[in-house]
């Protein structure tokens, strides 16, 4: 039988992920406090997997130029900025002689095979000018969103795995613990978000296709239970997410 999500459900989930998430603010705060004092005037930014452009938008006042890589035109369609150049392609297909003081890669490595992480990080760093940095944001293996996903799978990839890869590569780095999260105004919205996080993050397409009707009902009931737990005393549904910002310096 399997289990799927409709286009409307996907749109709802992406809206909640985009509107409520606090990682753009967290990234901007770290950049402002730790990086900007050491960067030249009018530095250049490369945002890999830019999504809706929220991170670039927050960083724009501090940078002379913005280059955004986002393969999905629909995701980035609403972003417009005089400083920005948008490329509808992945990092693997991006070719440029330009180099950047800061390369940001926010919540992208979930979609890259683990065996390719080392090469992916090397490619990110290849676009960093000497004295610049690469900043990778990932959800962490702790907190409410992690507990939600852990209830459905024990083989999840979180920031700790990326940190281990960076350590194995012997790259100079720092890790900054931050908090993000998502807000929904109704149970159905939070249920849709939880459903997206579980189906996209905890199961392969083959696993979902193999579910029978009873297993689908059981999975749905379990997701609904988690969504109900997100309701606050004020009636608003909230799901907090611990995240790590991994700052890799290039000497």
C-alpha cells in the first residue's frame, strides 16, 4: 500500500519549516559576532542549498555580493535582492572561478550520501578564500525534534555525524549549539509537519512502499500522537529543534 504526501501537504510543511525556523537568525548572529570583524569590506557570500533565501537575506547587509545555489526554482522563487545572483543548480554542477569569504551550507547534508560527505565538504572549502570560513548548519541529535525522529528510526544522521567527519578530515573547526523550532496554528498543520519530518527523514521510499494498510494506520496514529504533544497551553503548536553550527576556518 505504502504512504505518500500530497503537493498541498508538502507546501504546508515547507512553509512551516521556512517561516518558523530560527537558523537564519542564529547564523547571522554567529557571523556578526565571530566572522565580520576579521573580514574585508564588502565580502562575498556563497549560499549552497539556499532554499527560500532566508539565510542570504539576513546576511545581505554585511556582504557586497550574494551567490545562491538552489536547484529547485520553486523554493527560491520569492527571493529577490539587488546584490544576488541565483543559480538553479547543485554544488556538484556549479563551476566558477570566484571565491568567497563565507560559504554557508544550511541543512543540506541530509540529502548527500554519507560516503560523499568528505568530498562535498572539500568542494565547499575549495570556494573559500584564504582567511575565510565555511559554515555548516545541521539539526542535532538532541531535543524534541530528535526525540520525534528517534521514535521511528535508530539510523538517523544529525550534526554529530558531520562533526565526526570534519574531525576525521582534521579540519580546524568550532561547534556552536543553537536552538531553532517550528510553530503551527492548528493541529493539522503540526501533524503535517511531523508527518513530513518522519516520512522524509526516517524512512526510505522502498520502506514506505512496503507498508501494508495496518502498518500505515499504526504509523499515522503514532505521528498524530507526537503532533498532539506539541500543543502549548495557549493552543499554539510548537516543535523545538536543537541545531549545531559547524564553523570551519580556512587558513
